C-alpha cells in the first residue's frame, strides 16, 4: 500500500506551475522540480506521475486558478464597455508585473501546435476569452458605447489578437508601445 504524502499536493502543484511558467517544459528538468518542490523523486512520481503529466496538470491549474477567474468582470450579464476597458487596462498592467508572460501562450509557442493537449487547453482559453469579450461588446453596441459597424465577434477577435501582442511587448519590456497600442485600441472601439 502506498504511503500518504506528507505534503500539500495542491501547494506543490502551484509551485510546479510557477517553475514551468518561468522556465518552460523543455528547460525544466526533473531535478529542478525536485529542488523547487522540495520533495524527492519518488514522492514526485507517486503524487504526479511523470513530468509531462505534471506539466498538463500545471496548465489546468493555471487555467482554473489564474486565467478563467481573471475574466470575472466580463462574465457578468451586464458587462459592457467600462468592464471591457477596465479588464484591458488591468491586463496591460499585469504585463509590467509578470515578465514570464502567459503560461498558456508560452506553452503554445514552445510546443508549436505539436502537442494536442496543449493546443486543446490553449483553444479553450481563447474560446472563453472570445465568448466573454463578444458578450461585453454586444452589450456596448446595444447601448451605443461602441459605435462600430463591425460584428462583435470580429471585434473580439481583434482584441484577442491584440492581447497576445501585449503579452509579447510586456515580455520585451516595451511598455510605452504597449500603452500606446492599448489607448489606440480603446479609441478605435469607441469611435
């Protein structure tokens, strides 16, 4: 019978997530995980399986504990332009604080569309972003906060694309470019 782990599995998962987020999958060795999580190899394998299984679980934790909860202001039934603007400004501010970028974006780039699990998780995030952004835009168009002849879905795709660029600009510390582009985007949405 397997012994009960003498550590908090969720806490160790979050530590593994932070390490993978910072270093990527390929640059994170098992010895790095053992050191960062402060557990032995046997305990690591017993609790999480292999490195790839732990990585996938870390991506799930990122989505469920960081990405999806950050969308809360856009999931309200009444979300509109002020909520979208607040979300995008907060999103831009995060790019200054977290120079590791987005764990999911990093995973998608690292695996270049070759890992179906990573691709599925990335698409789930993008689909959720498009859903809540489209909803806010539709509400904003109905209340004339956004006066665009473009469909809300198309504008949401533009914003999603812009957000991914913001991540890259943040990683390269081009904050003035990021701020200027965000201000231009918000002006274009309102005009």
